[in-house]
C-alpha cells in the first residue's frame, strides 16, 4: 500500500461501510438493512482525516457495492449521503422513490 491509499469495505457485523487510509480506520457510513432498502443513517470521517475527500470516496464505493448487489434501493437519511446523491445524478437510479 502506498501513502494515501483508501480502501472501503462493508462490515456487516457492525452494519456499516468503513474507509481506511493506509490501514487506519478513517471513517464509516452506518446503515440499516430491510428487504428492499439500505438506509444510510450516519456518515462520519475522523477529524484527523478530513479534507482528503474520504467522505465522497466512502459514499461512492458503498453505493457501487449496493448497485453491484442489485437487490436494494437507497434511502439516504444521512444528510451527507443525501447531498452526495443530489450532486451525482448518475446514482439517481439507486435512490428510493426516484
């Protein structure tokens, strides 16, 4: 791994997507699963990692994972996820009610 290498993984036991920078937990996006929905409730980036675009990377890769699974729509209760989706129209097909 090189400096500033971010990886996003789903941690189903903790019900969240996590982003790590060079192996260190930098943030997460909590979710709730139901039959047809994944509801993002909270996104947090550790202040030590702010300003690196990690929040956007986290959301993009989480949504890419949801899209790849193909079985749920996204309900963005988290304000960060909601605003991210409003700026990225190519993910509108994932949004519940869209």
